[in-house]
C-alpha cells in the first residue's frame, strides 16, 4: 500500500532510529531525493550520495593494497566518510545498478559493513528506486529486486498527494505557479494508467514544475506575465509538456493578483470574491491552509472578516474551511469563529446549522 509523504515523515524516524536501512519506491520526480535531504538537514547530518547506477565494482569496493603477504581493500572516499563519521548514506537508483554492485550493497544493508569496513554507528542508509505497483513500474528500465534483496530494506511505496507538493512548494515557487497547481491539480504530474507512458512524450512532474519555476523566475518572466506569454508557453511546454503549457499560458494571461488572504482577513474585502466559483473559493481556502496563519490566534478584526466571508461560501467550501480551522494547532480560532456574528447580524452558528440541515 502506498503512503503520502506526510505519513512517510511521521513513521520513518522509527525505522532510522532502530538503525535499519530505508528504501523509498515511487514515480520519478516526486521528491524522493528531496525528502532524504530534508531528513538529513533535520538531523544535522551531511549527505553522502552515490548513484548506484553509475558505480562499478571498483567504485564500491575500492582498490587493494598488499601489506606483507596480505591484501587489504582501501575503502573509496564515500565509504570511508560513512565509516569515519555519522552521515546519511543515500544510494540512488539501486535497481539500475549492476548485479555486482547490488551484491555489495546487500552486505551494507544486511551487516552495515563492506570488505571489513564498518559503518559509523550514527550513519543511516537510505535508497531510492523507481517502482512500486502504483507507479507504472513497467515503464521503467530497471532491474527487479528479488525477495531476499528487498528483505534487507524497510520498503516504503510513496505516492504523494497534491497537498504534499503544495505544502512543500509554498515558499519555494512563485505564487503564480503555486496558484496554478492549486487550481489545476491534474497538471501537477502524470499518473500513469495501465498504458503507462507514451514514448518520447514530455510529461509534467513535481520536479519539472520546480525547474520551470526556477527558470522563469530567473528570467523575471512572471513579473509581467501578459508581456511574456510566448516565452512562458514555450518554456512550459519544454519542461512539463503541451497540455500543461496551454493551460498555464491561459492562466497567466487571465491571472490577476487581486484576491489574497490579506485582502480577506486584514482588509475585509469580501466583495472581491463575489464572482468566485466553487473552485476559486476552494483555492483560496487551500491558500489559507498553506499560509499557516490559522496556527496562531487571529485578531478580533480578522475573525470578524473571516466570519463575513464564511457565510458567503457554498456549503461544501464552508465546511472545508471550518474543518481546516478546527484541525489547526490553535483551537482559539475555531472557538472564536463558532461564536462570531457577521457585520450584517447573521450568527455563524446559524449558518452552520443551515448547512448541516
């Protein structure tokens, strides 16, 4: 069964703290490497990364030297570092490695040693591969891992949600890119069906959206998007494919940075949402969730403005917003909203009763 990254992050520490190696399986471009580097950063450990697919036996085992009548293997630099110091040892693309390299990794994961070199007690092992039953594994040119090999790993099949990416990306991509994905979930990535991937076709992925963002951001194309629609379209098509490029170009052409969370909570400009459809309201609710403003007590004015907006929402959006406020780390906001009355005199509680009824 596949899990999202939020669930993975909540349980992986138990495995790592017990000293066992972790194997992450999933589609390309979903952030497997990113989550390993974030784990290492949180633990204050450096990452020693090697692409197993590019390693030879010599890269894995090192070179021998003769001392007297004995031969000793000199560890390669990456192994020596993992033995001398506590690090996160990250072996990527293990299932693309040669069988000889995989046999050596076998010993690392099974016994935490290789050719007499023992890993540092604080060194932790992660690996990543493309695969898993949910990920269109038949589309990847990788070697299968047999039961004995998999048994040396703690295997997590990861299938992240759109929310995983939105949470990660909120301070890493331009607001326009974030808003587009937030309102167009289907364009974030291609989730293969039984047919897998068409040959030579460019598909969107979480990684490719970040690379597109960094490219257009460096070129300042989104500062005045309507003046750069041609460049935006061509770059988007190159990074994430034709279908997403058409949709993103149209989004940029129509995009107005008018309705923000601050417009609603701080300035009470509810009238700006008068022509919103359900998807527009949902996008604004998700933006509020991602902002983490709900994790701190809102001011009296902000609660009042929130109540004024709340009673204008379609019922399903209102309940999503109420649920989001209730699940935040600060309970005072849901209590305050529950007791609030709008500027026009309508009690929020009465509105909730109407919705439920």
